[in-house]
C-alpha cells in the first residue's frame, strides 16, 4: 500500500477547509434590482390605496317610515349649475338619473337599490315646462310655468321609497349612497333602469350592471360621465 507523501494530506485538508470564493455581483446589477424592488413596492402601495373606500361628502337626508317602507326626502338643485342650468330652457329634453344604494356600515355590498328618472323639456310654443317622473311609485306628468318650478321637480326626492323596513336589521347602522347624473351619455343604462322599475320584486340587489361593490360604484365607476354628476352619502341611521 502506498503511503501518502509528506504534506499530501495537509494539502488536501487545506483545500477542503479553504473558503469558497463567490463571484462578486456587478454594482450596476445591484442598483437595478434595488430600483425594480422600489418600483414594485410603490405600485403595490398605490394599488392598496386605490382599493380603499372613497370618502364621500355627507349630505343630511330626511328619513321616515311609511307603509312598511323606508322613505327619503332630499333636494340637490346644485346638480344644475352654469351652462347645465341654461339647458333647461333650451327646448331640448334634460334627463336626471338618480340611484340610491342602501349599505350597512362597514359592508361593501348594498342590501337594496332604488332609482328614479326625471325628464324636463321646455315647450317653446306654449312657454311651459313638461316634466315626467318615473320612480317606484309609478309615472307622473307635471306641467310647470317657470324654470324654478321645473328645476325643483327634477331635483327633489319627495318621500321616495328606498327599501322595505324588513330589510333593515335594527342592530345595524345603515347609510344611503346617492349618485345623481344629468344627461347620462349611455342610453343603455337608462333603458336598464326603466326595465328595473317595472319589476314587481322591487330593488333587491342582483347581478345587473347597476350593482357592484361600494368602491366600484362610487370610486371607480364604469359608466362614462354625464353633463353633471353628484356623488354623496347620507348620515348613518338605525331602524327604530
């Protein structure tokens, strides 16, 4: 048997114990990776911020109970301002589309939905305003002799049924999210609302395009803008 020569074993052990030398990463690559990581973090934070519920302005609404329904009264004449107000006397029809969503505080999906449409046109030959109202109470036609009266008709909710009282849990706090649009640019949306208003089952939330999460409806609406739009919410309320 061959004996190891002097120093041969020591050299082998020294080779085994020697530290492994790694190739140094170029400084440019390190800086690039740091920049990519920073950009990804910024995008992540932006996405999280965009997913937060929007802070809607609060407008006090008047709630009451009538015929086992929660009814609401409110006015929003400020949706007509500037040129939009002048359009009321132009002779062209002006349409106001109002959507109301009932939410429980802290929940993302509405428990009920209702809507109303208002249409006003100035009949120049007769010098009167012809107003048509469609809501859960039915259809009504009104003739007004002044613009102020017509404006009040199309921007006022008068004891509009919002939802059945049985829908509301007395242990929860609710609020109503409201969207008011003047002359929406999508006739398909108005057609869907008119179809919805004919449903005997009322405003129970389903899978229609009118519905969605609070963020999708109020923060990231898919419907194109109208001539004028208001988005706000009511104060919180509890069923008595």
